[in-house]
């Protein structure tokens, strides 16, 4: 079994849902060395998340952002943790909903995603800064 691991630093993104599939594939070429295996993606942050979803229509990203802002608004009056700004605690809760880890099959050196699936960075802060991903590919 082969194991590869590296940290990928993503640039700072605006608040919203951003496709990062190509950045992962282009910056972690060791995936090509795996015939059958898995890619684990771990986001080292508590105010952003990861998800896999529709990658073709950009309206999906807008709808995600609209819905999640309505579900967990920055203006929720009962948050106590407010020292880092009004978007901080809502971002932590959104991360708990979405999660910060993905596992994707690798088949014949490629991510085995569905035709319309892409990997999203879910940026929940207005100014989240750079985000770090730990990418671990393993298999035969």
C-alpha cells in the first residue's frame, strides 16, 4: 500500500461556496500513483467547511449561500461568543453542520466523483484568510 500526504494552502476566498476540485487534483499529483484507494481531505479550520455537490450550475452555489445565511444568520441574538465578530460563531455552527473532512474513492489514478460532483470549500467568514487542507492519498 502507498501513502502520500501534503498540505495545500488555498488562497483567501470571499464568503460563499467555492469549487476547489481542480486545485486539489492539480496540486496533489500523487493521486495518479494510486490504482485503487482513497483520498481523505481534512480542513484545518473551525469556521469553514467541505462538501461535495453539483459542479455545473453556479446557481447551486448561490442557493447554498442564501439558504445557509437564512438558516444560521449572523444576527442571531443569543450567541455569547462574539469577540471575533458577528460572523464568527455562526461560522463555527455552519462548520459543525457541513463538517471539515471528505473521503473520496480513487480509481485508476483519478478521483472517482460523479459526473456532476465537485469538491467545495464552504467559506463561512467574511474574511477567513488562507485555508489549509491536509490531503492524504492511500491505496495500491
